């Protein structure tokens, strides 16, 4: 079929709804589109409110809400059906928000930013939870929760990956270092035993999530 069009520039993030019936997309021009999987047509009007490029979007596990992170330094939560913003923008970062994700239980939002920090937010109230996670020396490009929500992984332009305990807010072990350039992406395996990362060095590395040791990868 034909490509789905609708954004006025680059598409920087896409996600399926939990039912698989819709796709949500985030655009360089600052809008979010909800699309029908069968015909690719927009459902309702674009979600508007961000004042800059939308870098990251994620569905709540129950599909009722969508969270987005933007160049305008804010995190926003939206009604997934109507596209209406829920509450005020979440302020706390002072540079572009590059990655957002809901916790598996839907109670928290994590965000990673070009201000070098990771933040946790109450997904219902939008209130920040504690102080930011600090440790990366330069921008954070990706954040992801473990399947049980007890750990949060952050990947940074400093070439490292960090694992955080979401309750104590402390590093779990030493930073994971095998990439020799910016780390762009990270994901957990379904059982939480492994982490995979990808970087600008061309490497894909699989790590033991408990020990932090690399167990598979290109050029390690």
C-alpha cells in the first residue's frame, strides 16, 4: 500500500495502541496524529499543544492515554480517544525531552532529556516524583522500564547505559559501558532478564540485566 502521510515534516516517533487498531505518530512540526490501522486515515483532529518538535510518544498500557515529550521541554498527557490534553503540561526539564514512557502499571511516567537528567512523574496528577535522576554527563536519549517496573534504564550521548532502582532512585551497579559513541536506543526483553542497546557506533549490544555484563553484541 501507499505510505501514510499527514505530518508536515519528519516523523520522529510512532506507537501502536494496545489493541493494535490505531497508530499514534509524532511529528517534527509539533503535532500528534491518531491513525486507523486499516486505512491509514486520521482519526479526529491532530493533537495540538506542544510548541516544538514532538520527539517521543507512548501509550498507557490500557490504551486510554498517550504521553508525549517535546523540544519545548514539556511532557504532556492526552486522552487517546479525543486528543484532548489532560491537565497542564508537565514542567521540570529545561531542555528538549527526547524520550517518554509509562511504567507497566500505568502509575508513573519517565522522561529523559537533553538537560542530562531522567525524571519520574505521577501519571494521574502530573506531579514530579522526587528529584531528577542524575549521573549522565550529557543528554539522555532513551528511557525504558523493566517489565516489573522496578528498574529504569537510561541511554545517553555519553556512551553509557544506566540502570536505576525506581524506588531508591539509585544506580544499580556501575554504568554499562561498551559503546564508543552516543547510545540512541534501549529495550528490555519480555522477561526482564536482558537489555538491548543500539548506538551511533553501529553496535547492538545485549546485556545481562542483573549483572550488567555484555553477553552478545557486535564489536564487543
